[in-house]
C-alpha cells in the first residue's frame, strides 16, 4: 500500500515517504504546517490514491474525545420511555456512533483500510489528544452501556493535522509519525496554480507569484497570505481585465484587489503605509 501524487495534488518526496512510513509502522501521521499547505487535502488525496473511503472528524474547541467513540442519548431514551415507545427496551437505539467507531468497523464490510482524518486537533482542549491515546494505540474501545467491545478488523490509516495553535502532549507525540509541510516554493506554487487555473496567461501568473511571495516576506505582517488566497486572487485578476493590466504592466504601486490577500486591518495599514513610503521615495 503506497501513496503517490495525484493529478490534483503535488506531494513532495519527503511527504510521500512520511505517509508511507506511517502506513508501514501503523502509526498516526501527525501533519503540521501553515494554513494552505494542503494538510487536509492530503487525507482526501490519500484516500483517492488508495481507492478507499475518507472518514473526516473536524475538531472544534468544544469537541470531546468521547464524541469520536460514541455518544449515549439518554434524553431521547427518557422521552421515549415516557411516551411508551418500544425502542427503549434496546439501549443500542440510543447509541450514536462516532468517527472512530465508523473507521474501526469500516473494514468489516469490504476488507479495506479507510483513511481517518482528525483535522485541526490543536483546536480542542489540551487533554483531548491524551484522551485518545489508548483507542488509537489498541484500535479498540468498550461501550459501557451495551457491554460491547468495538475492535478494528482493518486498522484505519490515521491522518492528524495541526496548525500549531497549541503544543501537543509528549505522550501523544511519541505515538505519532511526524511531518512538517513546508510552504510551497515558487516552482511548486506554479504547479499548484496550473492545476487550478490552467488557462491563465503566464505573464500574469509570473507577476502574481512575485507579488505574492514578496508580500509574504514583508516584516511585521501578521497573517501571511496562503495558497487559497493566491488562488482566489488570481481568479479575481482574470475576471477583472483592468486589475490584470495594472498588475502585469506595473501601472500602480498598489496591488489590485489586495483584499483577497490581506485579511486583517493591521496588515492592510502596514501595506498601505509601505506603498505610501515607496511612492514618496520614487
């Protein structure tokens, strides 16, 4: 079972090695990197490459580890008992399967290993990763309400992403294979742009990439523009012939439609101040 790049996803050799190493070791692959480096898309393309299903668990600040296993809906059972519903005699009717349960039992029907994406794990409480250690290690858990033991027949391939918003526990890190996705180089970004905008004039792409990477290097910028912002910006430039002409022919010091690239007022003010100083010096 090997992961390779697909037509819509450019994976570096080091990333492919990391994915294949995690699969071989049967460890979760912990992926870190800037927003827009393709962490979530990696799981999607991995599932496509291996011709298997993708089970996605998107983590929020309120997410608890137990929700990944199952939840017992005691309120519905109490309501049904008051209404005399026959369903109350089977407690299993009130067990809601979580994403880990779905991933653990997926292989029972088709003998395939699914890809389980635990997306943005650093958004949750600091104890969240440790609360999943045993289940991810043993690939099994106990359902106390029914006495059932859920065991993975086919071990899922686990991809865990983090935006580095908080440090993850050492015990959790020891059980993962780690890879940091570097932000794409100019050449790699050119390939990504070609996938999304194959018909855009190369003069425009070349100039847009130069502006984009220069903007990312500005000292003091709070939120560097990411890949998705570049793709959106190019789409706007193509649709706006005037903005396209301004950029390619450098008719202004102001970047056209820069609201697609800069996403907070601090960076906008910094950009406008630098543009003003540039005009004064010229």
